[in-house]
C-alpha cells in the first residue's frame, strides 16, 4: 500500500526543469528571414533569461522550461518596427532544442534549432 501511495505521489510532482544555463547558438527561419544568434542563458528554477546577440545587435529572451518543453520570447527589430517572436521547442537532448517560431499574433511562422556551445 505504501508503495502505491509513493508511486501516485510521484506522478503528481511537476517534471523537473532541464538545465539550460550556458551558451547556445540559435538558428532558424521565419517568413524567409534567417535567425542566427549567440545566446547566453541564465536559469533560476524553471525561468530562463539572457542576451542573444547577432551582427546587428542584442535582444533579451525571457521564458520558462517545463520538463522537456521550452518556451521563450524576445522583441526584435524588423524593417523599422519591433516584432515579438515566440519560440516553442522541445529539448531533444542535453545539447539541442528544436521547435517553432511565431509572431505574437500567430500570423507568421517558422522553425528553429538551438545547440549548446
């Protein structure tokens, strides 16, 4: 009986957040626009944040990790306007995330990959 209770209790616990802290290379494409950024992710519990740089400038991502699911967003300049990009991915291994990119309104979509450096 005790074993059944322990197993049941374990299923109620949230999945542990993967450790994403460190340097990542983010590449992708959304609406024909290439993305290539070097990101330094900091993590506190399941929250992530950090700068992502490319040759044009720097943006700051903010997001969360839930088990193997990773979501973040950042605001990036595009043709004179600021565009919010939302990244939803899955941790494929300890060193790779793959997923989709959308704008804040879900009208533009693309895909991305991030690899630990």
